[in-house]
């Protein structure tokens, strides 16, 4: 390591000390401000929004300096070059993480709970149903309220990898994301890729009737669409949920060899087909094809095959049963368990 600073890209102690001085002056400005907490939160939020600041740049530079000393001096390097910056950064992070939690609750969670928590499928025992247009306002992967919150408030510390949001390995150092928040965020993101790709709810798939013992005819009415199967030639028939004509009603009937037409299920409302799927026994034959089976009172099955255009198709909506949106983005520092470190003087972060 260069101790003077040679003007090239090599690490130098002088450069580190210069950066530390800038950090000290910045923190003095914060503590001397009329509202130190507000200024501290503003400082941290610039990092959350994807912008660099002196304190994080110096922290990262100190990590490089410590690493350059080698394994033998790693404990010394961590104590001198890394831990002081980490401690300073933690002092900035703690109130800001709490502020982000409050923003998340006020901007998203409170409205979500009011809009959905007492409606099916979020409350499985309720008859009233969640509004699909309202749900799409939250879940759209481009302009949805949840996506916009993540992009504007957490864009610097969370990034997309394919269909998933993951903490940025560098920018998110020192942050303790709530695992339930990340799981929920990714679950809703995956659902949006299946059911809200065009903004509004729309799932395309195909259905095909299959023969069953003692069943002469199976009829499925999905909004204004109908699958009429007479135990004869099997063929795929395209469907979309919800129907574009938007007359929501789902009915499944069957005719047996010993009786006339009978109703297995009849659901009014936008979620009728999803309610029907909830009662089915589902067997996946591959990633896009599923066998749906409903048993009637005499034990006979009503069998329909489903082929999806994306993922699990309408079955993906069943993951919303009992779903609750986590109230915290970040865990309280006191609730984060300590991770035991290896013995020796060279403990890493």
C-alpha cells in the first residue's frame, strides 16, 4: 500500500485519511444542524436512492485498504480502517431505517390493509372479494405503487435480478432487511409477471376436458366462456381470466350416467374461477400443464387439464390466500441475532 498517494489508482493511506477528514467534516455539519436527525436521514436516503456519499465511499475504500494488508494483518486492518466507518454508518442508518419503515407503512401498508385484508382471497373466510383493478394499482411491475416505492426509496440498496429483488451486496452493507419483506416483495413480483403483465389482471391459458368414470358430460362456465365436454374428442380450448366481457360468474356442472345435470359449484364475482381452483386437487405434469380434479358426492371425479401461458397461470393467484403484507422493510437492530464469528484476530465483517 502506498503511504503517500502517487496519483495513480493504487491504494494509499493519505487518500484514506483525506476521505476520513471529509467524513468528519460532514458529520460535524450534521450534528451542528438545526435538525440533526432530519439531516442524517437525508444523508442516508441519498444512498438508498442510489447515490454515493463520502461516508459510504470511505467505508468501501477502508475495506480495500484492510484487504490489501493480507490475512496476517486482517484483524488490524478491520479495527483501524473498517470498523470506525462501519460504526459511523450505523449511527446514520438506524434512524433512517426506522424512517423508511414508517414511510412504507404510511404509503403502502395502511392502504393495502384497508383495501384487501378483509376480502377474499386475503381473508379466506370472507365472501366479499378484493378489487382486481385496485390490486393491479399495487402490483404492476412498471408503475405499480409497490414498485414505485422500491425504486424511489430503496433503489440504491435493492436491485432486480431477473424476477427477484435482492439487496445490493455493496450498498446494503449494514442494513438488516426484513426477510418477510423480501419474500413478500418477490412473491408479488412473480405474481405480477403472470397475472398483471399488461397492467390490468389478465391470465391466458387453455382447458381440455378429460374422461371420468360414470360422468357423461362436464360443463365449465367461466364468465362468458364455456368448456363443454361429452367424454368424446379431447381438444384444447383457449380461455382468459377474467373474461374481457367482464360479466363475472363461474359455474361447474356435470351429468352422470344415473342422473341429470347437477351443479358442483357456482360462484358469482371476479374471483369465482380462482375460488373453484381452490377446491381442486391439482397435479402438475410439467411446468405448464396441470390436471385439475374435483370429486363430487358419489366419489366420481370431474377432470380438466389446464395448460398455462406463463408460470402457474391462474393457480398463481391462490398464493394470495391469507397473504399479509409485512409492516417492516428493515428489522430493528435489537431484533437481529448476533452471528458468531471465527476465532482469531482477523474477523471479517
